[in-house]
């Protein structure tokens, strides 16, 4: 894992703050038989957004919430991340949001 070289006793990474998102992911995955994959994924992103006190009611807000999840942001990181996001031009935010909400299957997330 990320911290495996530091100790061979237990899991240093699986602290209280890191286990909460994992448990949320497991609870969302338990709906695999009754929900579509996209709904499960964005349901998880929405749960994490609520936990981080991030609104997730628009495409741009969902994109920002996904960025927070991808960067493993904690609640204490959100203000700085929001400042960086707000510092982007509107066109850059829209372009980045488009890539962050693309599923990679029905709409390409990034093409070389």
C-alpha cells in the first residue's frame, strides 16, 4: 500500500479518516443488483461530497466533488481546493468539468 514501507504491523493507511470513505463505498456497492453502475458511482461521489460539505447539484459541482475524491481531499483541504478551482477561468473549469464527469465509456474522458 501507500505506507507499506513504514511498518509491517497492521495498516498505517487504514486510519479512521481513511476507513470512512471505504465503508461508504462498500455500502454503495451493495446496491449492484438494483442500480446501474453510473448511479452507484455518482451516488458514492454525492455521499462523499455531502461528507465534505460540498454541494453536488450541478455538473460543475459534481466534477469538483469528483476532483476532491480523486485527490483524497479531507474536509480541511476543501477551502484550498475550492480556491484553486475558482482561480481557473470559466472556460478551463467547464473543460475540466466535462472531463471529470465523462464516464469513459459513453463519453470519452480524455482522448490522445
